[in-house]
C-alpha cells in the first residue's frame, strides 16, 4: 500500500480518512459512493476502502457484501502490494456479518476464489490466473462484478507488465501473450504501447534495460583500519 494518497482523492475523502471521522458510521454512504466512483473511473484509493471495512467491522449492521467484493477486486490490481491481505484482515470473523443479513451473501462463495486469484498474482503465475478467472467457477464474479469495474483486466495486465519489466530483458512473444491473456493483433498493439520491439522472425520481444532487469556486478569494499584489526587480534588471543 502506497504511503502517499492518490492525487485524485477529493478533499472531503481526505478529511474523512485522515481524522476521527473515519470511525463515524454516518459517513459510510460517502465512502461507498467514492468506491463506486473508483469502479467507474479506474481510480484506486486503498485507505478509503479500508475505512469502509473498518466501519463494517465496528458496525455489522452496515455490512454490504457487494461493496466488500468490489473492494477486494480493486485490491487485486494493487499486487504485489499487500492491499488484498489488509482487506482480509479487516473482514475478520464472518458470523457477525451473516447474522445481520436478510439476503444471500456472495462473499463466502467468492472470497476463497478471490484469495486464490490474489495468491496467483503474487506468485507471478499469470497464465494460471487467467485460466481461473475465465473458468466457470468465476462466472458470477465476471458477470456481476468485474464487468462493472472499468479497466479491471488491463489493471491486471499492468501487474504482469511490472513483473516482466523487472525480470526480463528478452521474452518470447507467446510467453508474454500467456501472461497478458492476449494474442494476435491485440498483443502486437499492447507491445507497441509499451514501447517494446519484437523480432518478426524469432518472435522475441526486447525489453529496455532498467534498474531491475539489468544485471550488474556489485563490488563490496571493506575499509578496516589497523587499530580495528589490532582489537580483533587482541580479542582472539584472549579467547
């Protein structure tokens, strides 16, 4: 989780999440509206979303399962930051929430699957992530939630791109496509947008050097003065 607030955070939200008003249950509507603004606008504010979960923790009668699922979906795209696990920690025990619900709660069904998706992203197992995400088990998540989250799939691709930039200088086109769940012209366009080049004969994509993917030998120089060495020898003789 970034220590800096997002540049797009409204002043009213800044006041809520930075002061004691974040614990005022009457503000839950403002925070939930802000979450749905994030869903529609491709913005993300972890602190504001955590404030919602904290209010649910203190006031189980306010609990809204759809809001919880949307918070977890947004947190997924923050990998490898620990946002998703922070959300899980604030969900706490399920019994208090379930007791206050008159309608079916999607969270118990979707939570294990979302947790698995988060684990796959943190392990950089991107093809497995897409396979699970496209599976029949997650049809409810796709049809009712991620379809409403503007740019969700591209945000996941950004997670993969960050990992590729950090680990590769050259990568096969097919392998990269499996990480991004793209192929054909869509993959070519995505590679072009990154400013990367690909060899049409070998299908190898070249990734510009950066501090993470550049291998450099590190030379460690020890500067030990003679008085220090004398103390070490003296201690060794005493022992």
